[in-house]
C-alpha cells in the first residue's frame, strides 16, 4: 500500500439521516464534560491480511496538536458553512460541500485558502471525482428537491443537473455510468452524458439505518447495516447476496471491496464475492469514514459518548498506530498534496493532517 487512495464518500441513510445533527450534538456536549461528537461512516486497506475473524473564509489556522504517537493537525480551514461532508481531490485543488450552507468550496492546497464558493441546492452531502468532472448529490428538504450535479471544476458551476427523485448516500462510478441509491429500495444507474436515470434495479435495503453503494470489479455493491451485502450485476440486473455480518461498503482497492460495521472493518474479494478479511475496532460504536493512503488505513469513527476520533491503522496487523481526537465528526477522508484531508461535520472546518509522525 504505497499510493494514496480516496475514501468512498460516507453514507447517509434515508431522508436526512445524518447521525445526531448539529443541534443534538450541541445538547450532548452540554451534558458531558469532554464530549467530542461524531457521525457518519467508512472504508479501506490492502496488504497481507491478519487472521480473518470469520467556505467563504480564506483564513487557515495553523495547528500543532499531536496525536498519541505522532500525526498532527497542520491546518484548520474554515469553509464558511456548517456541516461539511463530501470531499474530493480534483484538478490541483481540494473540494468540499457544506450541508447546511448548500455550498461547494474550492481550497487551494498551496495557500490553504478558500478560492471559490458556489451555491448548490439545499443539502449537498456527497462529492466525488470521476474523469474530468466532479459529481455531487444534494438531498434537499424533500424527495422532490434531491439533485445530482455534474460540476465543471474549471468554474465550479453545475454543467448538468439531474432530478432522480429521492436519493441518499454516496455516489459511485463504473461501467460508463454513475450509480446512486434510492432509499425506497433501488440502485439507480445514471447516464452521465444524457443526464437521466437510465435504470432502476430493486434491492431490499433498509432506509432506517446506514446504507451505501460502491462500484467495484464488474458489479455494483450496496447494503444497509441491517441487511446482507448485495452484489448487482449491471449487465443482467442479477442480484446476489453475501453475508458479511452487517455494515456497508465504502471503497474498492486492489481487488478488495472495503466496508465497515460499527466495530470492525471488512473486505470482500470482488472476484469471488467471499469475505477475505476482517479487522476488529476496539471501543467503537460507529465507523463514519474510511480512507487508504500513506501506507495506512485511516478510520473516522466515534467512541461511546459520541467522542469522535481518527485512527491510523497498520495495514498488515490492523494495530492502532495513532489516534487523533481534534476532529469532532470526521465525515470524509481524502488524500493529496502530501496530506490527509478530513471534513468535520460538527463544525464548518476542513482539517489538513500530517500523513506520518
């Protein structure tokens, strides 16, 4: 594992089911002495497996907080909008969306300043880079307000707007299509050229819990915390079920589909569909985000009491190398410009973290 890998953008299950919204988190903080709140989900790793068990502020604040064994916060960038979630590296810049503000912000990594902010529809939560474009999904105030955008990185403006009906969770790309989840029970295949939903494939997901979708290998993979993992074959529409013991998929790397349950990471071989690896997470109540980069597995999670943390794991043993607790709600993790980037949906901040001690 030598090259940085992007995390799959977290999930949001059902309509606006972002675990413990800002107001609730603030109330929780008022009743607990030192509560750093968390919310959302995960993904990622590679290397020999241990034994498998079964914007607009342009001000950057230099930081020097050191985690238990070395990684540290380099900068905190105010995006100017509450609840930043989706995060992507594209075209020499870092991009992030803020749910409450309904904005997309471009950050120059050389200056750590916001250089552009564009307003989208209410509730943007997902962002990812594919080919020459950025894709974002906004959940809106109602299902009719849900919008998927194809964004021109040169301008930050939406080149294509798609109204898919209700949408949730991350977006993924593969087989010449963009894939999304309708929480009412289907995977949507979106034609990126025509800007329309080309097909809907029924899957028995649970909108009341975490759900996510990832394209990997020759298939679309989707699940909810309470369901089995579904493998959807785009060519035939055939749906297969795989028991991973709960949890949702986050990303794919080196032939493995990585996902997480509240207390462990898992990986499925995309060729065989078999569970290939599991890594237990001690004292974890929820995995929020996950990334693979800089020879480590990075996990955004929360401890009991809604204490947010970012773990850096050894990819071979799964051992915790570092734990960073500066980020209240580590919503997304991405890698680029010799840094680890993390959106904090408990504030309005984008964190830049050192990749190594």
